[in-house]
C-alpha cells in the first residue's frame, strides 16, 4: 500500500517520535511486541475498511519500522509512504 504523497515535516517528526517511543517500550519489555503489532495491524485494517488509505499506509509503515528497523532508512527527517 502506498500513499499519494510523502509525509510533511510535522507528520514525519511525529511518526519518528512514535517509532522511537514504541521501540523503547519494546526494548524495555514494558509491552509485548506481538500485542503491539496485533493492535497496529487491527488499526490498519480498520483504516482500510473505512477508506482511510493514507492512515492505513502510515500504520503499515510503522509496522515495518518496528519489525525490521534496520532495513528502513529515513532521509531528511521525513519518511515516505
């Protein structure tokens, strides 16, 4: 899934902050990785069902970042989806 535009500077910063927070929670074992990924997957499916393609794409990108963080490079502070 892809969105029709890259995230703007503010969206990118918020996304990066959420990725950092999520990774910190997972590393500290405060949250089960599978529980977090399941909730994010459900939110993505809900967004798709409601026709919110950009929201679903953003959630999909977040899931990818959390599952394989070393495979995704963020250029110029704003990830593209």
